[in-house]
């Protein structure tokens, strides 16, 4: 299915050049992901220009479906960037997918192991090399039945505060209508609409260099994810809740998480 003209007009030329086999795998990923997202949904993007054309950037998204990384990757690529995701290390066990992930320099996350900190260090290294990182502070697909963000993890603040980089909040809505993991429901037809709202860079200057201060980490994380929640409200055309969802605690007050 052809890409809509409105999205073609928004697309920037990608300045980052892959080398060796990375160029092949990046081309393959694009050849698969662009038609796939176009076949599954009409994609509407507001604020694509907020993603910097070059240099390091941290893109903070909500997370509602296993389809999110595919749609997010295509959208970030339209902004002229090659996104790096922090993804579950088990994906590197899938034969062809492993070659793609290595070729386009994705970052494995080793949860609950002695290598758990390595993924965060790899993300720091990628930012120092001028890459664009996509992160989901929920840590997993939200368990909120209504699809709003959960209590966020502070890893996003550890990355954001350690570097003088643009931190871009963004929200996307519509992917769960295509694939809902918790209900085990895949509904590609009729074709859905996926809406992106990308915000202006956050002002975290008050917390810069305080990545070892627990209180600062929580405040910066709360600020970032609150803005993502507001953008999600815009994407949905709804008023967002005033608290983050937490399956472990009763609703009634905002939680900002320390994990």
C-alpha cells in the first residue's frame, strides 16, 4: 500500500548512514516496516519537526501494544533518524530478527540478571555517539484497562540527566486497536487509524547532572511522563487522568515510581 502524500511530504532525508551489512539490514527493515504500517493503519503525525534532524536525542513514548516499536520506528525514521530501542534480550534469540537487531544497532535489555545495567550503559554510549534513543518508561505494555501510562521507571531520567540532549515527549494511540496483547486479539480489519502527537523538547535544566539524586530522578521522570500523558490525551481527544496507573496500589493518588 502506498504511503499517504501527507506523510511523504513530512519525511526528511536520513543523514545517518549505515555501514557494511548494517546498510542491508536497515534497508530490509524499512522495506518491511513501511508497507506493514501502511497496510494496518492510516498514520497521522503532528509535531514531527520536534525530533532533531541530527545529534543525540531521547524520545519518550507511551506503550500500549507490541506493534508500538514498528510504528514508532517508521515515524522516527520519517524524521530522518535511525531509532535505537531498548528491547528484551530474548528477541536476539530469533534467527533472522537477531541479524536485523544487530545490524541496526538495537540495545538488548537483560532484566533481572547481572547484565541488567549493561543495557543502560549501552544507551548512554549511543547518546554519546549522537544517536536517537526511543524509550518506554512504563517498562512494559501498560496494564491499565483504559490504556493510560503506568507508574514510570526512572531509567528515562538517568539517561536524560546525564547528557545535555533534547528529551522529546511523544504519544501514540491506535495500535492497541489492531493488536491487544492482554486480550489476545488481532484485528487488522477494518483498517485502523494510528495517531502520533510529538511535543516540544522538555526543559530539564533544573535537574541536569543530578542523575545520582533519587529525588531528582523521580521528579524528572514524573515531569516527562506527565507530559507524555497530556500528549496522549490530545491524541485520543480525551481528558487524561491525574494519576499514573499502578496494579500494585489502589488508585487515588499519583505515583512516580523508583524502579
